[in-house]
């Protein structure tokens, strides 16, 4: 879900009759410099790349680390790492 500064829902990705974005326990979300969204799911080990409008660009499966459950995201001033 995306909320504006007043808390109003402005966009929702996933849900009924949509691709399963977020079904694997979302843990992190990051916004890239162009407005693209990146979401990491702990249970599925999946990282989603979405456009600023919520369209799926791709998803990637990552192996779980031996010390932490599931992937997480890190960002820098230049974007998503």
C-alpha cells in the first residue's frame, strides 16, 4: 500500500485477482531514484521490482541467509543496493 502524507490510500499492489506481491511476509520496501519500488519478502525469499505505478518489472528468488530469515533491502543516495 502507498499512503499520501494525510494517510489516504493512493495505491495498492497485490491482493484479490492480482499477482501475489506481498504474500510472502513483506519485510522491507525501498524507493529507487526514479520512483521504482523494491519489496523484500521474508517467507518466500523473493524481491519484487515494481514501477512507481505498481506494475511488476520482475521478481527474483534469493536464498535465505544462514543467520537471518529472508532478504532485506539497503539503500544509498544513489538508489537500491
